[in-house]
C-alpha cells in the first residue's frame, strides 16, 4: 500500500491539520517533558514483558532518553483545536527482519515520543506490518493487546494497533467500511470541528507559502494582539515556539534602506514585502523549513 493512501487517510478522514513524513524532533528546540516519569514507565513495561514472556525489548545499551531523542516517526498526523493537540497519529513501518521484540520496543518508544514531546497521553500508535507468518501476527497482536492494557494501568490512553494488508485496504482505500478502526462517523467532536479546507491547505502548501498566507489572514481578521506581536518580535520566544533562528517579525526602522534591514549577517532572512499592524510596519521572517511546520501549525491552531 502506497504511503500516499495513508497520508490521505490522515488528512481527509482524520482531519489532521499537519501531516509529515519521517518526523524527527530537533534536539535543539524539542524538549522531553516528564523524562523521569517516562523512564520509570519504560522500565516497568520492559520488566513486565521480560518476566511474563521472556522478551527483552531494549537490548541497546543506550538510555531510554537517547532512544526517544533518536526516534523517528514514519508518518505523523496531528489534529489541533484552539492551539492544543486534540488527536495525534503515528504510523511506522516494519520489515521482515524486525522481530517481535523490536516491534514492541518501537511501539513503546513512539508512544513515549508523543507523550514527551507533545504532552499528550492519548493517540493512535500504528505499526504497518510487512507480510509475515500468521503465527507471528497472532503473537504480536496478543502482545499489543497486553501493552494497551498496561498503558491504562500507567494512566495512558495510547492505542497501539497493527495495520496489515487487509486493514490497510479497509482504512486507506475504503475508510467508510464498518470494520475500519475508527470510521468517519466515530470521529470526535473536536475532529469534526476542524474545517476540511483549512486542513488541506496546511498539508499541501509549502511551509513558506503557508506562513505568509496565514499571517496575512490573521492580520486581515485582526487576530494578532499587541502582546502577540511583541512575542513574535522576540528571538527566544520564536526559537522555542517555531524552532526558527530569527524573530518572526522585525520592526521596520526609518532611515535605513529596506534591503539592509532584510539582511542578517549578509543574508536575506526577511521577505521583501512588509506588513502593517496598527499602523506599524514589520518585516516577516522567510527562513522557514519543513521541520518548522508542526510547531507553526500547532501555534496557528489557536486561531482556527
């Protein structure tokens, strides 16, 4: 099944406002929250599966924090309401060489990435399986059911699940099928409230176009308060909020050529056309990359 089908499923059926491939957190701007609690939970899960099933889920000598920082999510979908993550989906892919222990360990690491980086205690953690024997499939299904129950005991609401060829066809090709994990009719009120048009725009537009168009709309609708504008002029705030290296807004100064004001260390870091807010002119940062998309869309969600 092509990943394009899964991307469409996240975007169109699950109404995710941001969908990214091969998502990996920047160690500079993404901090792990509750790292001590995460360490304890992973220890408990690892100990349980070893004592109960003789499975060693984490054979690496690396710390759990390192495993999380080095983790990667094949497809990440996020639905946002009022600037808060209302639902989150992670999809990873296994290959024939991945054993049961590797798959279970990856599911746990991915769950803890969502918990640590996004501050959510619920979400869909999906593993797409390559063809394997029915015996291995049944074993893994059982272990995942156990893992989901253990999550509940730990106060988490993550739901780990398998997508095999049959489930992929049901979900990606025919999402309205009653056997789908969550059909459209079962979507939460928060998901339904997000506009399809806005979702499509956020996913498909290049990040620079998304930023410019979104800011233009917010200004036109008078949604940027004086306090917000002040924050967007602060370099530290912008680094923490968007993972960009320069202030989002830069006040235009009189008497200085615009070409000079656009530059930082000899490079143009701001777009040529300025914006006007409350009769004051600002330049807008143009130094955006795809890695900034998730944080920008989360921030933008408060205005939807």
